[in-house]
C-alpha cells in the first residue's frame, strides 16, 4: 500500500503505465521516440505526447484509404515519410472540430499549437535519427494564438467569495448538507490558493508534514518536479490551523494518513475535486467571470505585482521558469505603471498667472 510520501511517485507510475498502454496502440516505429525522450521529459509530458500521436495516426488512418483497415500498431514508417507540410496543415485544421466515433471533439488554438509542437518533436527526432528523409512539420507555421483578457477576482469579490465559503448561506439545500462538515477544509483550500498563488496540482500533493507554522511556509512540488518553499500570511495560517483541528478527528484510509486535504471518502483530494469546489463557490460571487483555480492564481499574481511592482518576485513566487511568461500575463498592469510615471517627475514648478 503506497504511503503519502509516495504521492508524486505514484502519479508518475500511473503515467508510465498509461504510456505503455498507448505504445501498444501506436505504430511500432514510435517506440524509439519515447525511449529517446525518457531522460529529458517528465512522464506526464510523455503521456500527453502519446495521446497527441494517437490522435494523429487515427486521423491518417481515417483519411488515407490504403490504411483504413490496417491496425494502428502495424502502420508502416512509409506513411509518415509520405506526408507533406500541406498534409500536416490539413491535419491541424481538422483538429478544430472532429468526430472520434463517440462524440465531437474541439481544440482551442492552444490545443492545436500543442499538438503541432508534438508533431514537430516527433518528426524532428525521426529525421535526425535518419529514419525519414525530410521533416515536413518544421515547415508548418505555429497557429496564431489570440490574446484573451486575464480573468481575476476584484478585491470585493475575494472578500465575498471567502464569506460565501464560510457561511454557505447561498448554497443549495443539497450542498448545505455537507457544508458544515467541510467548511473549514474548503475555507483553508480557498484561502491557500488565493494567499499563495500555488497551482491546484501543487495543492493536492501537500502533506501535513510539509507545513511549517513556525515560519509560515509549506513545501510543495512544482510543475517540473522540483521542490519549493512557499510562504503564507497569518490569515492563511489561521485558516489552515482551524482546518487541522477538524482534520485531527478524521480517519484517513490507508495510504492517505498524511494527506492534508481529505475528501468525504477520507482519501486525498484530487485536482478535479478542487476544480469543482472552486466552481461551486465562485458561482455565488460572479456570473460574468468563469473562475477556476488558475484564475485564483492570476488573482494572487496581480495583487502581488500591484503591491510590489517586482515582476521577478512574482515570477519566482508563482514558479514561472521564464520571467517573460509572467510579463505577458501582467503586461496591462505594467503598461499602466509606465503611464503613471509620466506625472511622477516635475521639471519646473508651474508658473502662477500674474
């Protein structure tokens, strides 16, 4: 039985198992690509690549009559070697809306960009390892990503959201049945997300032993697998301590003893559970903004940047590897700050009229 300390290792094992399942489905010649990726790519990333390639070869089978009856695993290498840049462009266009047999699937601009990135990596490897004679994917332009307004909560919305979590007055009768049992937990989760800007995937992995109330900090595992220490305010500390008073009387299932946040089934909460929790409470605050855990992260990043004006600090706290990622997210705030600088320096005193 896995222990809490194995949480992230267990997730990686799940991803590795899924990769092996997908490789049984993918053409045989894909195996070497995934072996070559293994030292440099996380299991979750490799799994995403595998899913993307399954979609690609499903498309090729469905659109090239010669291979419609050929099992995907038996597709020949000559199939990808025969593809041109125009063929790949048609595939990217097809991704906008297609039927996988069970339902219609749509891809956003970001989704199409990611799938093209997967193909570029795949074709680049196959070309440089001399398995194919050309690299058509490298000739395909990246789909344009249209900028979207960053959605975040205003100060009054934050206060109202936390009030709603605490009171539960506007929840449905069915939701209120569970609210008294979970309100300290839910308030601790929402306060922690809003007060640190951590990712929901980082939050669900927290163990009780990761908390340090002497220094108001918590150890988390970042997106890339590295550990980091995140500091929090006294307000967050109080919410966590109130929840831990309740948590002490819970009976977690074996393997979940040290998990900080437990579900009604006394198991470690997952990402989806947190997403639904945020959605439930945020609906009570705003109908115009679609609030997700990531939007709470943007809310924190905005508040921190407005208070400090230090884009490097914001990038470090949020765990962005590239400060330019942070700068793009908060470009509008930075522009307003630059505009306000126009009136900060006076060259000459204004002359009074004689």
